[in-house]
């Protein structure tokens, strides 16, 4: 029996995301990285008390104005923060680029919790979740406040901290193409963190430029197999830039 994972709209794709969900979002600072349409659909749904896991910088509408001509089209999960839908951010760069970004303001007011992780540690925790590992030992944070409450072990005369897997309820990824079975191909650096986000999530939504038929993708180019992707939505042509 074939499984067609393509949905007709982004609103349909996020319809069952509840309040309190833990969501991994593949984004950084480029259009080919940000699942903007999926994020906006979640904002329209209005799910609250969200925890966002991301490598990105949390660019909302206000931060986009600061970017000016550099990236006037780019937004990511920062628009959810501006709507006061986010309870916690787990990120290596949680405060956007503005001195008065929504995330920084809400954190200072005590309404937003922030867990600031180095990108390497964040990647390893997501990798552990996707791999089924019980955790990973890393050197980063040894001898600092980061090690408080964490198991520490010695390997070959060096101390390491145990970092736990970071499993998420949902994953939002941006890709170039997908077939109807959910096999995904990225374009350029768009593949950077998306595979980690997809594997760590219980349910992954892929936002893509083009949907093709099974067999039309070169298997050598498929970075994220369909086993990790559960829903696919194509970006309308007029929304592609």
C-alpha cells in the first residue's frame, strides 16, 4: 500500500499541534533554511506555551525591519515569540539580532525561559535523539556553571559532561524537493540542520518548493529519507522567492 504524505495546505499540516508542544525548527539566516509558511500557519492556529528548539536567530517582523536590504524577506520562529506563543527557547542564538528583540524583552520580563546551548552541543543532543542513544559526552561546559546537575566522567584523563537526548514532538524543516513518500532533497546549505531536526522529531513536516513522483529523485541526493518525514506541503509558486 502506497503512502501519499502530501497535504493541501500548511494550516492542515499544523492542525493537530497542541498547546505545550515541543517543536524543532530548522532555520538560520536564509530563505532556503526557514519553513516560514509552516511557522506562520502555526501562528494562525494560535497554539500556546510552545517550546522551540532551533539553531536560528529568532527573526520576527521587527528584526526583519532591522535587516533592511540584507534579508528583507526572512523570518523564522521569532514571529511566534512576537505573538507571545512561546514559553521556552532552546537555542545557540536565542535573542535575535536586535537589542530590543521580542525574545530578549520577554526573557528580561520573566515571561520567556531560555536555554542557551552551543551549536555543537545542540547538534549532538538532537543526534542522540534521532539515533536512539541515551546521551552523549561532550567537553563543552566543563568547569563552568554548565556542568551543574550533570553527570561528569573522565575519559583518557579528560573530563566530559553527559548531555541528554533532545527529543521533540514536531519538527519543521525546509527543503528543495520531496516525493510523495516524503523523501527529501535539500539545496545548498539548506541541508545543514534539517536532517537532525527531522530525525529527532516524533512527527516531521517538510515545507518544499516542489513535489515530485516517487522515483524522480536521485537516491544519491536524498539526505532525509521518507521514514523521518510524515507530512509534505508545497510552497505556492507565488510565495517562492
